C-alpha cells in the first residue's frame, strides 16, 4: 500500500514537471516566432530596397541570395529568442519550486 502511494506521488510529480516543461517550450516557440517575424520584416525591407537602388546589389544579389539573407536572419532570431526564453522560464520556475532553505 505504501509503495502505491509513493509511486502515485512520484507519477504526479513527473506529470507536473512534464506539464511545466511543455509550457516552457511553448512560450519559447511563441516568443521565437514573434522575433522571427520582426527579423524578417527588418531584414527584407533594406535587402529589397538595396537591390532596387544600388547597382552593385542589383548585379550581385539574385533572388536566391536575397531569400538566403532574409531567412538566415529570421532563423537566427527564432533560435536565439526561443533559447533565451526557455532558459529564462526554466530558471524562474526552478527558483519558484526550490526549497526555502536553498533560495538565494
């Protein structure tokens, strides 16, 4: 009987940790997507404008190069912001659920 109680408490704790991890990662995905949208717009405008206005860019940046510049900025923004958000949320939750004698 005592084993079943301990096992159910352990399973409940694991379920709680899993739900917390899913929420953490979801927040990271949402923040990363928002950053990628902003980075796409912030990169696309000057890239496309420079191809229209500068003769060097018009001669050397074809459509593939333009897409690569824009998508690289968007991908980098997504992964950087998502990573920072997940780490910050995990850090916040780890301090929130730490025992009282271990808090700084």
